[in-house]
C-alpha cells in the first residue's frame, strides 16, 4: 500500500470516517498531519465540524477517505449524531497526558455503536501526544487492554512528529477496503455509483 496525490475525481472507492474524542486531544492536528503533513502549534479546539479528504492506493485501487473531525465540546453534542450517518470507520482519540480523556473513550464508543445499531465498523483507538512521554498518565498497556476488550485497533501517535499517524489512518482504511470489497464480492452486487460514476460505499 502506497500513498499518492490524486485529483479530486480520481478514486475507485469513497469511504467516510470520523475522528472523535474529547476536546484538546489533538484530533485536528492528527487530521492535518495525515492530509497535508502539517502541524499547527497554535491549533484551537474544533468549533463544530471540520472536513478533509485524502486518497491512498490499496491493492491497485484508489481509496478516497472523506474524514470528519467532530468537536469534542459538550455544547456540540446535539449535532454529532448527524455526522455518524453512513460512516464505515472511526478514529477515537485520547491524550496520553490527560487521564480524563481516556476515561471518556467508553462513552464515545457507546455513542458511536448505539447510533450505528452495533453494526461492525473499523474503529481505531489512538493514544495521541506520544512525544510527551515524560508527562504520560495513561500507559500503553491500558490503551491496548481497552482495545482488546472492545475489539478495536490500537496505536499511539504523535501529530507533532508524525509518529504512526499515516499508519493509524491507513490501517482503518485498509480494513474497510477489505471488508467492503469482500462483502460486495460475496453478495455479487454492483456498488452504488456517485455523480462521477464512481462506486460509493458509505452505508
């Protein structure tokens, strides 16, 4: 699997995923690092929702990720459910230096599963800010244990130095790709086509 730069119309599959978690855990910088390979030291908490795209190549197919960064602020809770519609994957982020953000992961996961009627979607649990190991209060073991218990992928990342950022997102997208293409093949159905004549797999 290799990543490239593609035009907006150049893709074979379109997958919608969300990035969720408490405010201030670094969701926006993770997204910026994955999409643009950039980091903003003065990044402010997301107000509402942010959106970005990136395409990668998997098994000679171009997969376009439509990624929604959803605010962790409680006052925006009412709008979150609308952005869970049609997702095939999620990245749940906590800050390894703030125990409370890890303790809230279960609540985010429950909301996600409740909205999607507990259908299987690819979920990656990310312990962010791994570059601040000297300030760590959530151990790697705690993150792994929670993920294994809940059937999630797990990775620790640093948006600042790009550690594991590409790997986390591409692992989710690869899982979605293999699941959806396997299901499409097994069911012998034709995927829905979007306005550009591309297969649209997002529900």
